[in-house]
């Protein structure tokens, strides 16, 4: 073997290894999707969301090696090298080479396309979060992974008719993100909004939208960074030369960065403060939009694509909330469907010969670079065909599931949380209280739903003698607890009950916004101290607490005083004054 053959072989091995590293990065994006969805939804559903993101990959893997890969890849005939034509260029030719011809199988291509397949089903999870049956989720995830995605992806990446026509989608704005976003939109629409999401008048018309702030923005941000990191593999893994890889990395960085800056400025001007969650969504929107044209556009094109994506995701989220009244907890439709469409169209506008990947793509230049309408027409046509396929198939799937096994959990399950009643998990955050929304309970009862939620019932005490006792409840900042405890101990109060609570209040009529929607109240962590006294005068307790807590600033807290009818010590049975003595 001469030097040129060695270099050529080494070149192939290096890029083959990068191809599989890219596949691993795309798999790591599953963690990002899970963190974003869990962070943007409520704590009582976190375990359910983690389980869904785990299972859509595992179920997708099973469906992929059974039927999905053969639909999409339709490997060329090993004897003749002939590519599938005719009806097989539409459906993909069924085959079981992973079982029958494993020795000569294309393992790398199989695994790489598998991780992309799992991404499509994951997108749907976020838009339908917090009220979908887990069993139903498993079923439609399997159908998306095994049939809907592989067939349309075959048209572009498996030698199908769209690829033969000249349609271009380098890494999936159309085949993955738009398709996943359409499935998410149809699913969220058919499923209906979460209880308490929309305020309605007596005629059932929506008059306002309620904000449901995410339980953990830090977790959502971590998910966003994981996704951005994984996207370098998502977009760059198919590159086979350093120039193309470097250009793809550049455009994959510029577009989301510009989109995020746009969202920050817009929300800052529009709502008075930069919206954290909307900026995280904008970063993802920029990544989605650059996914199709990342190999054929330059830095200027990527910047414009990102600029439009930043506005588009904000518009999309507000459109669903305020106009269409479709509840999408994580903004999946605005991020994936709308920016998947925009990214697909952008190929026909910004493709340029100066991009290293252009010569390999085999397409025409974009409209803004003097290429005319040719490529733009192909992009619009291919996108339209893919959208029709997705809308028809997923609507049929959701309709059948809704009429048979059902899409939605019961009102009780939704209010208590899917962690508890779907998975037997009391809390994904052991040691932290999980609260139920009064808006959910109110809407359920207005619709005559029988709730079997166990609630505490106050019973009249029948033991002991009534004595002059008072209960003092102190709500204050967590940071002031030690000071308060020392002050109470110094006046003889040694027994107290302490709990973590969330306090709320709107100061001077100022409204806060979450994702462009006014938040009813601002919840902040507080500590609650309950003290029952008899020997110590209640006035002395109140004064000691005020002295310890007062800083003169808003948020020092409140003190509530009420009468106590009786107290019973469980260990001895003593009641009244005696029960309070240790």
C-alpha cells in the first residue's frame, strides 16, 4: 500500500469516527430535551416527563430496527447498486438487512439515523406535557418513530423523490423539526389545554390567559445548553471535509446567538424586563432555523436567519396562547414547527456558492444571492408535501387513539400530578412541597368533574378543657429564621413548627410577565413558623418577632394571631395548658 492509499484510508477512518461521535452528540440531546421540558413545566409532573424522554428513545430504537430503518434507508441493491425507484422512492423498500445481512451491514448509518428519529418524537412530548396518558404517549411515539418519520425522511435522505428533485434539508429543519412541530400542534389542539390555563366568560369564550411559570428555570437553561452543544453534532456530523465542518459550526453558532439577542431586546422593551424562558426558546429557535441551510449559507445569511427566528418564536408562542388558545407548555410549536418551516424556506433564499458545502449539495443559489426562484420553489414544494403527509397521518393517529384508549388523563390525575397517579412517585423532589393550582380545581368543579382528592377536614376538639391560648403564625424570609428563633427562645418560646412555603404579593400594582403573559402573583420562597403560647403573653411574642424581622423593606413578612380552642399531647393525652408544657 503506497502513501496515497494510506492517507486516503486514514481520511475515511477519521471522518467515519467523527460521524459516530456526531451520533453520540445527537443522542446526548435527549438529556437536553428532558431538562428543557421538565424545567418549563410544573414540579408535580417531572418524573413523568423524564420517563417520556427516556422511553421515546428506547421505544424509537425498537421501532427503528424492526421497521423504521428499512422504510427510510432502503439500501441499494448490493448486487446491482441500483437505487429504489417508482413506488419505493415514496414508501421506502422494506428490508431486514440488520437481521439477515449483519456481517456487511452499514452500522454507522443505521445508528446515526436512529438518533435523529428519536428527536422527532421527543418534540411532541413538550407541547402535550402535563395532561397526556403515558400509555397513549408510548403508542403514538412508536407510530411516529416507526412509520410517519421514516417514510418522509426517506424522501429526502434515503434517495426518495424529493432528493431526486433537488430539495435540500441538510440536517432536519423540515424532516425532523417541522414534522415534530406539526405533530405537536395537532396533538396539543386535540388534547385541549391544561386545567386553569384559560379564563372563560359565561359563554365559554377565552377572555384571558394564565401563566404557568416553569418549576426550574435553571434546569431549563441547562437543557438549552446541552441542546446547543449537541447541535454541533446534529448539524455537523455529515460533513466530510474540514472546511464544510468549520462553516457548519460557524452558522450553527451565529444563528442562535442572534436569535437570542433579538428575543432579549424585544422582551426587554415590550415587558420592561428581559424574559429568561423566552430567550432560551429563542436560542433553540435559531438552532432549528439554521439546521436545513447550515452547509450552504454564509455568516451574513445565518445572522439574518437567526434574526427572523428570534421574532418568529415570540410571535408563535403568543399566537398559540392569545389567538388560537392552544396550550403548549414549552413552546414546541413556535420553536420547532414555525422555525422548521422558516429554515426550510431559508435554503431557497440564502444558499450561496461561497459556502464550502454548496458544491456537494448540488442545488441552485438562493434568491437573495442571484439564483432566482428555482431553489425556493423546490423548497416550498417539498415542505408542502411533507406537511400534508404529516398533518394527515398524525391526525388519523390521534383521532383513533382519542376514540379508543384516550389521550388525556382524568382531572384528578392532572391536578394531583402525573408523577403520583401515573407512576406512583410521590415527588421527583423529595422533601419539597408540591402545590396544586386552585385554578385547576376551580375549572374542574365548574365542569362538574368529581374530584376524589383527599383534603384535610377540620374536626371539633372534644378533649380537654378550654384555656386561654393563642396561635401565632409568622411568615418571613428564609434568611431571617435563625434571628427569629433566637428572639423567640430568649422570651421562653422553645416549641415551634417550621415549614417551607411560597409567599406571594403584587407590590404597588406592578405586574410581572412570564413568556409575555401577565403573572397573577409572584411566588417567592418563605419560611412559616407556627407557635402556640399560653404562659408567654402573645403581645410579647409579636413584639419579639417584629424586632427580629423588621428591616423597613418590602417583604419583611406578616404575623397572624388567632385563638386556639384546645391542644392535646399525643404521648400523654394531656390537654390545654398542660399539653404545651415540656
